[in-house]
């Protein structure tokens, strides 16, 4: 969707880079002078900071969130006789699952777009080797219920935290409840760089040792490969920028939470509850929200109304996986995942980041109110 110059922009990527322009130039210059463009001091520092933040596990950085998911599945050595369950509303997650060698098994979601424990229970079989729990939009669902379902079974729990860095559940950071946690540092994420990057957390030393090799040609030492693999490394400049942003992360998360709270309160104040429902995180969570997603009636007309009033919006995501041509081989049909299908037709992501002012929030909500009359 094209956006007019006077728009209230959707994400913070441009703004945060502008506000840190001089510091970014400085860190870039330091990396260039060092001559170390991968696996240097900045990468080591980033892994240390991530380890302190996530706690109680092993951390390694990779080139992207996609690679983090791919490696988390490849360590399981899956075959076509195995099954991996994932929520059908999470578009980016589906691709590493489909390429893992196992059979992807879709599951429906709850009213807030999170993996539904009841539907998950129906999908678990003796072929299930992994469940991918996606904390979509930076929200989280009933983590304890999902963990209880697989407790005592030989099923690996992988958390996709690409949109949820900083979110916690029962005072524990998401990404550390399962066996493996996957993170993305794409420019629009909660902790974001100016290119791409990702990280893996695991509580298992054997998985960690595999990741270290698999991210560099399966090497035990330089040029000595134990197994076939590609490579996945975060550039040193991107690691440096993440270290820079890490310094202000707590303050940024507080501001994002305040913005989300103000949105919800303003929508309620304007009497829009009949037309607008805010997707929210589990009652036991503290969400470092990535997106502010609402379920609305008349979405396309509302979206056009917002566009003509210079408000940028997006849809995350417009198609559930089982209705895409690329996944038609899974054999699902329309109606198999009713909540995911309903949400995909009605959800709308409105501008959300730590730099949005109270006046901007009031303006956006007022424009929405004007649409519904």
C-alpha cells in the first residue's frame, strides 16, 4: 500500500535509525577499522547480552530468524514419517516447517491469534516430534497449558519469538519455556538492526553444540566439516547496532506498553467496542508488544478510509497457510481452521511503536470512529 508523505507511519525502523544516526556511523566505523566483519567483538558482546537477558541456557547468533527456525528443526533430524505442529496463521513460520523434512500439521488459534491448546491436543499423535509455539504480534497465549500437553512425551517445544523479544509469561521471558527459542532482529522487530539477524536459545548443550557447527558448514574446526550444512552468521556491523539499541531496550519496551494501553483505553473511551476488538496477551503475561492488531468489521473499507486520512496500516497476515497454493499439498480445505480464517479476514495492524504520541493515538482512533459513524 502506498503511503502519503504526511502519514503517521506504521513502524519505528526509520525513526530509531534517524535518532541514533551518529552512534550508528560510529559503530560502523569501528567495525570497518577492525577488519573483522563476522564473529568479532560485537557479535561476542551481543551473545553475552542476550545470554544475560534470556538466562539459563545457551545462546548463539545466526543470520536471520528464518535460519534460527530452520536450524531448530534440522537438529531434530526429521523424516517424512515425523510430524511438526504449527499455527496456521503464522506465515513466516510455515516455510521452515515445510522445508524440515517432516510433515507440517496445522493447528487453529485462539481469539488473540495464539496457538489454541484445545486444537493442539487434537493434533498431537505418536508421530509428533515437535510443536512450534509462535508468540505472534508479541503476545502470548496459555503457555502452561501447551507445556502440560506435551509433558512426558518425546516432543520438542520450539518457541518462535520473532515478534516477541522482551515479552514475559509468569515473570519468565518467552523463548525460554521450551527446548529451543528462536529470535529475529529484522528492522521492524522489538530489538531490531538495520539488516537482518537472529539468535537461538536452548537449554540443551547438545543442541547448542550442533548449532555452532551447523551455522558454519558443519565444521568442528576450520575447514574440517563433520556433516553437510550451510552457513548462517550475523554481520558484525548488525551485531554492533543491536548492542547500541540494547542500551535503551527497557525504556523502549515501557513506552510500547504505554502506547498499547493508551490505544485500548482510547478505543474504549470512544465507544468503539462494538466495532473494534483489540487482540491481547494472556492475563499472566507482560507483553513487549510488536504490533497493535485489531479485529474490525468492514476491514477493507476501513483500511481505505485510514489511507485517505494518511494513516498507514498492514495485515498480519491476510491468508492462513492452509489456503495458500504453496501449501495445497497438505490437503486442508476452507473451514478446517475457523478462527484463523475469521481473523485473517478481519484483522488490521495500525501504527504502533514507542515514538507514537498520545495525540497521534487520539487522531487514529477518532478517524476510526468517524468511519463507523
